[in-house]
C-alpha cells in the first residue's frame, strides 16, 4: 500500500476495516441505508426508469437548513433537473480528474466536496 501524506494511520485504518469481515473495503463497500447499487441499477434497467433516492428526494427540504431551509427565499425558485436537461451529452469526468477540479464556494460544503472527490 502506498504511503499517505497523513502518515500510516490511514493505511492502518483501511487494512483494519478490510480485515473486519470485508465491509468497508473497495470490493464490499458500506451500504448507505442498506442500498445495494447493483440491485438498484437492475431495478432501474428493468422498469426503464431513472433512479430516485428516497433518502435524498429532489425536494427543497434536501437542500439544507437556515439560509437554505425550505422557507428561505434563496430556495423558492429552485428547479431540480437531470443532467440531460442541462446539457446534451453530460459526462461526469472528461480528460481525467485533478485535485483542482473541485472547489469550495460559500456554502461550507467541504464534506460534500470530499465525497465527490472520492467518486473520481
């Protein structure tokens, strides 16, 4: 396993998680709310529909709280769209990924950006 800048703690933690019945490893990820990606994908393919997450619905309540809460003027005109409704040929990553591709704005959403960076 390669050396990580944060030291060997991360490496040790990863190895310990992989030893513990495999859950949390790349081959057996921890499921969020018991969701099984392969089963969900198969279900969407069978019904020829797009995935809609019951845990994170496309509603104003999913946007945040306080300044982004459901009563805020900042969210009253939000329209949820699928990628194909925004551009003709949406792509998640084009030409490889770089650490500078994801930038934090004013929302204080570093936790979300870290999760997105893991997808790359």
